[in-house]
C-alpha cells in the first residue's frame, strides 16, 4: 500500500473517518443539541464533494489501487459527487421529520454515512470481492435504517422482510461470483473479462453464474420479478428512510450493474442482454399498471420506482457508451426527482401521523401554493412531460434502445410511460382541484423550504439546460 494508492481512495477514507467521528461525537451531544450531529454530517458531505471535485479524473483517465481491486475513473467520481449532493438533501429533509416524530438521534446520520461509504466502495469496485464488500456495507446499514423506529410494528416488519430477502439476493450474487471465479480463476474484473475474451471457462458454469449475478442485480435495482420488497419496505419504513432508499442506493445499484456487466462480463453480452430485455419489459409494464391501483402514495411511488428501473435497464441493453451514459443520466435524474417527491410527503406529515395516502395531498395548492407548484413540477418530471428533465431522461434511454434495434421495446416504453402519466397527474388533480381535508397551513423550516425549492425548480432548469448533465454523463464513458 503506497501513498499514491491512499490518495486515490482519499474521498472514501475521509467519509469513513468522519462517520466514525460523528459516531463518537454523538455520544457526548445532548438531545437538545442534536443539531450539531446534523451539521457535522452535512459538513462531511460538503467537504467530501469538494475533495472529489478537486481530484476528479479527466475523461478516459483510469487509475487502479490496492492490487487492482479499486478503480478511480470519471464514472465513479461523477456518481459519488451526486451521491453527496443528494444525501445532503436527504439530511435536510429528514431533520424536520425526525424532530416531529422523536427520532432525531445520531444513529440516522452515522448509519447513512456508513451506507454512503459502502456505496462509494461499490462504485469504485474493480474486483468481485470489492463489489461484495461495498454492497454488504450499504445493505447492512440500510436494514438498520429501516428498523430505526423501534416502536413501529410496520417498520420492524419491513426491516425483517428487507433483511431476509436482501440476504437471499446477496447469496445469489455471491454464488454467481463464485461460479465466475471458478470458471475464470480470477476475482479481478479486468482479468475476468480478459479470460472470457480468451475463451476460458466452461460455458455451462459461466451461464449459471451469470444468471445468479443478474438475479442479484435485479433485486438491488428492484426489477421484476425480484421487486416485491420495494412496496412493502417503502410503505413500512419511516419517510426519511424511504426517501434515502429511493435515491442513493439506486445510484449504487446502477454502478453495480455497469461494473459487473460491462467491466467484467462484457464478453457474455449476448447472454445478459436477453435477460435484461425481460427484466426491463416486465418492470415497465407491472410497475406502471399496479401503481394505478394504489391509494397509499408510498406504495404508489414504490411501484413507480420499479417502472423507472425498467427504463434504466433499457439504457444498458446496447452495452454502448451512449447507452451507459443514458442509464447513468436517468438514474441521477430519478434519484433527484424521487427525493423531492418524498420530501413533500415529509412536509405534509404532522401531529404524529405520516402523510402516506393520496387524500393527504388534497387541496395542497390552497394550503401552500408554492410547495404545490414544486410537487407539480416533480410529478410532471416523473411522468416525462416535455420540457421537464424526466422527459429527456426517458428520451435518452429510449433512443439507446432504438439504436440497438429494439423498436418494439422502445414502443412498449412509450406506452407504459403514457400509462404512468395517469397516476402522476392524479396527484396534481388532487392538489389543485380537490378541497383540503385539513385547512391548516403547511409550514417547514427555512432550510427545508430552500432545498425543496431548489429540488423542484431543478426539474425545469435541468430540462431546459439538460445538455450539460448529459455531456457530463457521456464524458464518464469516453
């Protein structure tokens, strides 16, 4: 281990060190001064973002460390920066909820930071071993976050389901990795790709290993048929945890898929492409159709997540730079949109009760016109209405599918997007055309309102000026 290698992993080392500092400092902070823990966690993310931006790799530049188990490239750096920024938003949104529901404890921040470390390790994984280590650090912290409200039966049930199903999926992934290792004799993704290119490995062993790896990826993305944990966990977990699960871990799951399928198993493209076609089609259809029947908005957004992950998979099908950039762009945009949507639900939660039903949004335009406008822009973007950034995200992945010759799949994507627009526009109808059940004005702290405003306006701004973000994603795969 050299100084140069440690420098390549400096953002990870910094966040891990600060997570330990936050954990220890929180022991000496009283409940009345818990805001210090929040401030320290946010400062950690700000400095991590500055550090990653200053050390960001140029397009096409790749550095390896720790016996090639760790990769520093532009793809990883860009994803990490967005993870920091989105998690800052999560912390600001969560503080308002945690204070209201007597959950304002340091555990939320320390577990989130440890989950971020796992995400960062996963994003920079250059070996099957590093992939698994990063994934387990992320998921173990996530299991604990879902169960953070010890007095909630729904939360405990959701955490148990998530733990059991997540452990099973991790087992699938680990078994698939062991088969790939047995066939190629290496854990290093570059060596695995070289071995497959040279024709090494028994075909049946590779095929079975690939199936188990794709199953593990499908679970982490929440793609059909390994999707059932998403609506249950989203429904049972406290709103800030649902907000977290719908954003940062989705970026990690996309990185997991690209690292494994492109960096390591690109020689098996013909095999995994067929699997992704099925996963994408089923996810887009089932996610959008079942979401229509939901009256619980957390479950509706859960099924919406499933459909959006189907669109992400569309971008990965061609295994081209354009396709991967489109998938990355979609994942980043979705994480921002989802964070804002759940933030509005946090805004409406009060008096010890979460806003989790569609009826809770009735008349929001009369109670708080500005935040209703923010929610409208978020819903329009999620629905893929033109001018908003969600439209351009959908357009990019559909264009990638068309370029690979999957015309029927692109048509299916357009049809399911139209179906999905129904339940997003239903939210807008409830906010603007229905009478509120509670006439009490909606209020929130200044920092919450400021971040939500930036979040909502970004849907329009990133749509009008989408070229910059698209170019950034394209530069990650040059």
